[in-house]
């Protein structure tokens, strides 16, 4: 199969303005953030409610797609392994998976969520219920 | 942000040859499958081992990307909701998330995994450790 064309369905608004500010995982002190769904896709959000546990899937646009091996969690004393054995953002297709709780739904197209470690301006590509959290 | 170009890093080989054969979730009787990683990305698999719990992320190429609302699990007695409130494959960006166990690593670029509900020929776009399974 040839290349796949993914359309951003929304964007992250966050107080995290640089990569140095971002924790490695959401549960390591990440703040609340606002997930804004673009107007053509707002209808697809119906049924998502405060209290739901969801997976926000992002495109980590600041990542280096040429990286195939890395030190997990940037610890150079750890084994140097393939990126598919890690959660490094640097990988051929830098998809971010963020398990978060919906705190509030605003204006039918914005979700206030917690905790989210993604950078301000990160494109959102999908949202799913977090089945593993049930 | 404009459209995003995702490159398939592998492909699913499965006994599931038609959508009618596919269970709705992997844990609903899905078979083993083989995840073949294309040669340029095989190095990124180093460190993935038999026994690991991983997330295989696919592109559900047979999905209908125009669908914004649906009946969850095709049950028309359920509320008609937005696709982001469901795990329906029909959605603007049909990414599939498959939590599986690695049964065996073959030839350095193939993973025998269980259970996987994706169709034979489904493109693979990413692999990550399944943190929620720890």
C-alpha cells in the first residue's frame, strides 16, 4: 500500500509551549489541556461526556521521523533499542497515544482533558473510548 | 496544519480474509496473525520480544472515512452517537489500536501475535509497548 493521507480533526491547546516543558508521559505531572475539534468533525464528538476516559491520538509534529533506535526515556545507561520497543516520540510515524479523562465538554467541539503531555499546537487525528480503563 | 503523510511500516497477514470474518474486538475470538515489518524499518523492532504486550497500530483501509455518527457495535437499539464515542472502524482517520501479545519473533522482521481482529493485508503504521497492560 502506498502512503496514507491523514487529516487533522483537531488541535491541542496547552500551557506546554516547548518540548523541554513536556513530561515523558501524561501521568508524570502533565497539565490539563483543551482538545479543540475542527468544525467539520464536531458532530463525531456527540456522546463523549465529562467523566469519560478516552484516548486522544495525536500527530507529534516536532518528532524526528528518521530515528529507528534510541535509549528508552533518554537514559543512556539503558540498552539502545528499536523505537518500536519504546514510547519515544521519534519514530517513522510519530503517533501519540494519550489516555485522558474528560473534565468538561465546551461548546460541543472542545474537550477539557487531564492529564496531557503533548505540546501546544499538536494536531489531533482521532479520539476513541479507552477500553483498557474500564 | 495541513494533511499528514503516514508511511506503512508493515502489513498484517491473517486468516481473516473478509470484513464479515472479523470480530469487533481482538478479545472476541480473533485469531493469531503475523505482523510483517518492511525491511527499511526492521531495525526499529530490536528489543521487541516474545511475551511482550504491545499495541499494533493499523490503518483500517476498508473503512468509510465519511461516517461521523453510528450505532455502537452495530446495535440499532443503542443511541446513535458520534464515532469518537465508539470504536467503529468507520471514522475520519481509521486508525486501528490492537493490544496483542507477541508469541514469537521470526527472522527479525515478523511478529506472531495474538489476538488480532484486523483483516489480511491491513497496513501497519506503528508499534508501541502496551503500558496499560503492565
